[in-house]
C-alpha cells in the first residue's frame, strides 16, 4: 500500500498577515505530478476538445474551397453576406477575399475562437475549483503539494491546450498553401483568446465557491465581449468597443491583413495579470472558500424531501444555462432566415453546401433543418454533462449516503434521468421558440415561423435521447467510461451532421441516430423514425437500469 507523504506545513498553510514569506519553489511543489495526473484524467476530454475545433475549421476550409474557389465567387460573397448585419455580428466584417484561406478565417469567425476560450475556462475551473468542491484537493494537499500547485496545474493544462490548438491551426493553413505569416496570425487568434480565457477562468475559480458558478461567470464574460464586439462591427461609431474585451482584441490581430501582434500581447498580459491575481487570492483564502460566499439556506427544507427534489435543485440551473445559451444563438439565426434566399440565391455553390447540410428544398427551410441538427447535438452534449454529474455524485460519496436511506437504486437513478430528459427536451424546444421569434419579427408570419422552428427542434429529441441512453449504459455498467460520452457526441457530429460534406458512405452516416431524424419542415412529419428512435432510447435506458442495479456503488 502506498502511503501519502506527510504534509509540508509551510507549503500548505494559507498566507496570513505577519507570516514568513513563502518561496515560489515550495508553493509550486508537486506541480509536475499534478499536471501528469490531470493529463491522464483528461486523456479523452482534451483530445476531443482539440480535434472538434480543428475538424470544424478543416471542414469549413474544404467547403469554402468548393463553394468560393474563384476570386469572383469570393467577391460576390463579400458583397452579400459580408455586408449583412447579422453576419457582421456573428463573424465580423469580410475584408480579405484574396484566397480560400483568408475567406475561411472569416467564415470560421470569432465564434469558433470563442469556443476555444470557453473550453479554456472550463478546463482551468475543472482542475481547480471543481477539485476543491468535491473534496479531492484537500486529500492532495495533505501530501507534499504546494499551495499554488493545483492552480498552476489548471493553468498549465488549459494554456497548453490553447497554444497547441493555435499551433495546429497555423500548421493546417500552411499545409494548405496559405501565407505563412498570415497562418501564424490566424493560429495566434486561437492561442491568444485561449490564454485570456485561462486567466479569466483562474480568477473566477477564486471568486466563486462552486465550479458551476465559476464556469458561468467566466463564460458570461467571454460571451459579453463577443456581443460587444458584434455591436462595434455593426455600428462604426462604437468601434472603441473592440478594445474592451479579449474577443475584440483577437479580432484586431486581423490575419491575412494587418497580422498585428500587439493585440495578442494584450491577451498575454491579461493572462499574466489574472494568473498573478488568482495566485495571490489563492494564498490568502481558506481551502474551499471563495471571495463571494453563497447565502446559506435554512437548516431544514420542506422541499428537499426526495431524490427528485435534490436532483432538481442540483441540475435545473444547468438545464437553464444550456437552453438559454443555445437559444440565444438560434435567435440570431431566426433573424437570418428571411434573408437566406437573398444571400445564397445567386450562388449555386452556396446553395449546394446548404443542401448538403440540410437537404434539398427552400433554402430558408434547409438552413433551419441544418441549424436544428446542430441544436440536437447540443442537446446530446447536455445529456453527457448531466450523466457525468451523476457520476460525480457517486465518486464524491454522496450517492452512497442517499442510498443508505430508504431510497431504492431505481428511484435514485430515475431522479437524475428525469432531469436529463427534461434538459434534452428543453434545449431544442427553447431553441425552436427563439428561432421562431427571430424569424417572426423579421417576416411577420408568426404562426408558420413558430410551427416550423419548434417542429424542427422537437424532432431532434429522440435522437438526442439515444445518445443519452448510450452514455447512461456506460454509467450503469462501467461508470469510469462515462467520459467516452464526449467521443459519442463527436462521432454523431462528424458522421451525422458533416458526413455529406466529408463524403462519408451512407452506411457510415446511418450509424448516427440524427441521420434518421425527419427533416421537418422540409418534409412532412414522419412518426415511424421518431417511434423507432424513442424505442431504441428506451431500450438503452432499461439496460442502464439493469447495470446500475447489479454493480457496486462505491465511488469507482
């Protein structure tokens, strides 16, 4: 049996007034071991993060090369989508059309760069505040681990992921024959915002006492910067808004144009300052505490009398954040729907790529089907996070405490399953409502706008439940493999939503449940596929219940 080494009191104690100075070497003791442990634990999640971002850019590059391969086609794009207010808000101005690479850099837009920044926030919080919240960090700190080692671990892992992604982006563009300096500037956008997100996440992990609150604050700060940058692109008089957030800074790098390094240095400076602030705050607070303390609830609660009530208290904020985030994006898409025909109608190539994503028919409806397909993937991703939280309840020992009462295993599992299903339904339903609202405000056709959008969203639910069922089977039988759920989401994204663009064989695309979803409103609603997918999901849920009822619940 391996015993933990005795703690080093000087390294573990918080910094207090009058205490002797703590050497940086002792404060960072054990960082290397924690980094190796973090990389081992994230051996599935981090590669999925990086591969998905790279894959989305690679697919976009391929589609742009097909649709806008000539200068005339790219100039036509600049005259249509490049001047549309909605696209200005989403992607920024299209100022460089001299090559496929420069057009791809715009088409990928700040949206994918923002995604990497968000992933950096989630990563650093997961390895800092999440570890405190679950109590694991207290055990780790009982060994020869310095007081700043956990923070340094989260920062190094998140920053490494960001820099690696940026380097791979630059290498991918260079491999396609793009200008070297401009390719580096493009990759620098990803790396710079990833570093800024890492610093922001490090500070948020000190401010909040829960990982969920820390993630919410960090993500909202980045999204707010993205929105302010959009206002600056639409309204020239508000150009100064580009300089109030790191999202605006990375836009000013301007790859294939100015290739400016200064804005990236601002992101680096923000990273350094935020990490320094986070380190100083971490040394001055108690383990598990935060700068913003949650308000304590009553000593007893008449509402928390069942596993369902507890699951509702724990998981409903996550349902709301996912639904609101995806719904906000669909609201913007709704504003665009009425102008899709005008934007793409004169470009046969644009029509072809939209139809590859959504099918043949009216372009506005095809675009709607394509976007709702991605919303279905988002609903499936929510299911993975929900079931992962169920696994976290078990590994923390709280599941055993609940099951030690008169609560049966089926009742305990059903409480979380109900909330997972609620979230899987809520994400596409709310997204359909917001998309319908945006479309109706522009077109005026309130009835049809809502019916089409909500219908296109709800038909995604059975396919998302199939993914949820697969992940729940992993939890029910092999709980340590729950992280593979992100691999399932990546698979259905690639083969289901991007399979046509990638030229994958039909039998491969058929492996994704989303391939079998009725293309509402392009086609009439078909009950058969919906019932079949629902039956498959129900069977998977049943298998998961059997596994959970038979295995040990021991935090494994």
